[in-house]
C-alpha cells in the first residue's frame, strides 16, 4: 500500500457507543487519553455496525470490566491511525458484567 492509499483510507473520526448503564467510573476510564490511544493501536479498521468487546481496569486489584462498544459512525476511510479521533456516545442499556461493585455508582 502506498502512502497515498493509506492516507486516503485513514479514518478522521470514529464514534463508539457504549451501553447507557455504564457507570460514571467506567465512563471516566474510557474517556482518558491513554484508553483512546490503546483503542487506536488495538484495531486496524472500523466500519459502522462493528462490535468491539473491550475491557478496562477498574483501578484496583487487577480487576477489569468488559465493555461492549459498537461503531456508530466513521468519517473518512476505514483505517484507524494515530490521528483518528475516538469519540463516545451511549446507546440502550444492556447486561454489563461489572467487576467490583464498589467501583460503580449504579
């Protein structure tokens, strides 16, 4: 792939939705710059409708929480790069398997 092809396929922005019942603690974790950077490096492409079963730590004892993201919108091409903006929105609630209940505000 030539640099021009790669540039043309680059996504300028990807919008991921998470369930509306993701608590504030979880939302705070995924809004961090390091988490968005991790998402950029863990995926090569994105298309509307893709489902990403991801996780984040809960901040103690090595526990983690699983988060079912869905790609809602992609601007530009399909390739995720270091320059791709990652934004979040919410969708309908679903069953989330939370780690330590003390880390959640539900």
